[in-house]
């Protein structure tokens, strides 16, 4: 008879040390997320797009240029304290269950693979800045659902009830993503699919263990959960990452058109912000556009916008450098040329 469901096994009631021993990988991930968040806040703010890009956020133009590590680092980044707290709570609820069910190695394999897959899906959908563990957490949901389904004969009605609850949570979150701005639904779906597929290979499975007496008659029978072997875990994880990398390389080809579209969008936003006297935003948008590999005709305009914004923000040295860059690239429009020269003269006094 099956005595104890692994997903019900929590830490024993003997203090914090037992909690850490029960879920070492989950607590390690939470600690990394918190440390990364503090780093971003100290560097200028976790909601600042420039800070996010500088410290490893998912950003299409940089990934297209071969910075594939940007598919991994965003899994540990969060934009704002509410984002961090929401994902931390979800990880505490579902991450602990998955780690106790699968083991810490398989937990990390599923978490990272689902997180990277979410970023790949998000990158395929658009080149904008992104970060967060949502894809990895959706992968946890998929992994737990697979575990319950494959062992439903052992878990009985508990599995059916939990599967219904998981389905409800997934449907609600996907629906919110489709109807709410600022939610990366592609990352959620990518993480859910990848986590589910990898879990089908790595999920522990119930098996019967029979004990026979000397007369070969069955004395006792019980159900045990057998976990995937290290070889299976390693092969499945490496294969998943290889597939995701190949897919990323494939969608990166021909990204020049997407980068050009992104440059145009960011340039438009920078001009609008400048006209509305939102000078800090104007400079930020211009910097992002410059990171998106603009063509030569756009460089002078972007450096001019950035320089004007920096000047209004009181960053004279940076503004002077930007305006000199703008003049070095040259303008097709005499009015823009004159504006850059006049602002540079005002700042330098020459």
C-alpha cells in the first residue's frame, strides 16, 4: 500500500534548517532572485529599461547579435517589487511541491528549461525588453500536472482534484495575460509547454514493489515512486537546451527588419517624449533605439534627441558628447543641424 505521496512531503516541524533541507534548490533560486533585484535597485532601479538591458534583460536586438545568455539571466530578474513578490509566492507554493516530487536536480532542469523557453517564445513574439520567472513558474505548473497525471492510479481522487485546480489556475492566468497589458503571455505559454514536455521525460513514476516469502507466495505489495536516472535527466536537459538554442538562432536570422521596426518605434516615442518635455524618457528611448542597431541616417537624430534630453536633465557633459556625436554623423535636415549647433554652443559657451 502506498504510504505517503511525495508531493505531500513537506519539511518536518523542527525549524528553519529543515525547511532549507527540504527544498534547497527552491530556496537558492529565491535567494538569487532577491540578490539580483537588490543589484538592479542599487544600479538605478529594477523598473528602468536601461538598467534592465545593462544587467541582462531579454532584449531582441542584443539576442539577435548573439548574446544568447540573455535567455537565461532574465529568469532571475524582476521588474519592480510587486513582480518579485508575486513570483516568489508562486514559487514557494508550486516550486516546493515540484522539488520534493522530482528531486532538486530535476527541479532545476525543469525550472531553467521552462524559463529559457519562455524567453525564447517572448523573443520570437517581439524584441522588447523583458524579465521575470513567470515562464519558469508556468513550467512548474506543467511539471506538477504531469506528475499527478502519470501517477493518478496511486493518488486517486487527490490527483483528480489537484489536476482540476491546476487547470483552473492555468486558464485564469492565460486569460488575464490575453486581456491585461504588460503581461508577457508568450513567455507563460513557452514555459508551460517546455516544462510539461520535459516533465514527461523526467517525472517520477509509481511502480509496484512486491515481497515474497520462502514459498514464493506474495507477502506484501506497496507502491513506490521511482525517479528518472541521472543519465536520463542529463540527456533530456541537454537536448531541450540544444533545441531552444537552435530555434533562437533560426529566428535571429533576418532580424534586421525587426530591429529597424523597433528603432522606428523607439525613435517615435523619443520624439514624442521630447516634445512633451518628458526629457528623461526621451533620453531613455533614444538610448534604447541606439542599442537596436539603427541605420546611419537615424544615428544623428537619436544622438540629438538624447543630447537635448540630457541637457534638460542637467547632464551637461553627457549632452555635449551626444551632440558632438550627432554632428559627426551629420544631418540631412538643416534645421536639425542648426538645433544641434545652437545647443552645443549654449552648453560649451563657445
